[in-house]
């Protein structure tokens, strides 16, 4: 990174940390760690912009993508990806912003080929824009957040990253279920409840899920565990409290499922954080 850009990224990191210190919900997250994190099968259920502010991120089982500090990676709403978050000088820090499918309606998808990911530098303009986004988010009503997210997408597009227009695949049946379950993460998501909410028959539900290579229980668990992963990375809530919030009333059962999916225990992941 050039000196001026490095200073802007430092200012961005400080602004994001200050915004999150208030504890209110915000339209971005900040993931930090002081020792390496290895996470398997991390769910990417919405198009996700990750800006690495300190350390290095490896994505893919064999580190197919390497994102050093001062770079961003934009991931589409693909099922899962393996990742390593590697601190440099005892710090890894990344800003994450997810997007809804509607945020991409401003682009003509037919003119842009599909991309598995988008990789680029966090230049001075993007760093300053993200800093303003973090500071503005503290005061802006949640109903206005999507307007600024659309501006971020347009900024990337105008900077020559035209692949950003193809980062949102049409929501699958599984994605629709994920969004519905996320609204009541600890709820009892039986087949009866789901079919009533979607106004479909049980046979239609099962047929659609089978076509996508999954089932209702797998989607419920992935949604709950994905939310738990986020809470472990962004809060100081006790592990037992996180398990309860995500619908697991046995902490040992929660730990077992979490480790089976992500390859690390909730407590082990929590210990890596700053």
C-alpha cells in the first residue's frame, strides 16, 4: 500500500471500530483476531464485500484467493467457502458488508458475465467512502442503509470493477428459506410451518429442496450456525447464550454441530479474537 492509502485505511479501521463501540445494529461488521482463524464451510448466503484492513485472508481449501491488507474481495451468494484469517503484527481486521439481491437491480446483468468472485485494491476513494459509510451509519435510520449500499456498488462499478454487477445470483429456494428462518432464528421450523409460510405443499417443498441437493434440517442448521459464527466473531456474549439465541438449548450439542461444520469449536474461535 502507498503511504497515503495506508493512512486512509487506518482511519477507516478506526471509524468502523468507533461506530461499532456503540453496540447498536449497523449495516456492516468488523471481524478481528490476534491469532490465526481457520474456518471451514463458512456460509455466504448474501453477496458479501470483504475489505481486509490488517493481516491477510486466504479463501478456498488451497488458498486459491489471497487478500492482503488494503485489498477487497467480493463474493457472490454461493453456498460455502473455506477461509483463513491470518494476523500480521498480531492483528487481523476486516470490514464486511452484505447486500440484498434488490441492491443489484440497478445493473443490467445480461451485459456482464457471471463471476465467481471479484478482487481488487481498497484505493483512496473506496477507503474514504467506506469511512464515511461507517460514520454515517451511526446516525442514519436502518431504512436508509440500502441507499448507501447501492452507492457502494455503483462506486465499484464506476471504478472499473464491472464484475460487481454479476455478484448476485437469483435467490434459490434455499436462500428464500434462509431469509425466512433468519427472521426467527430460534423458532421451531417444522415442515408444517414452512409449507404454511410459503403456501406450498409438502411434496413441492421436498422436491425443490432435493433438486438443490439439500433438505430443511440442513438449511435450518446452516442458518443457525452461520448466525452463531457471526455472533462469536462480533460479540462478547457467552457461548451458552449464543447457543440459546440460535435455537440450541444444549451447549454441548451446539458445540458438536458447530465444530462438525466449521472445523473449530465456538470456544476455540472465540479465543482467537482481539
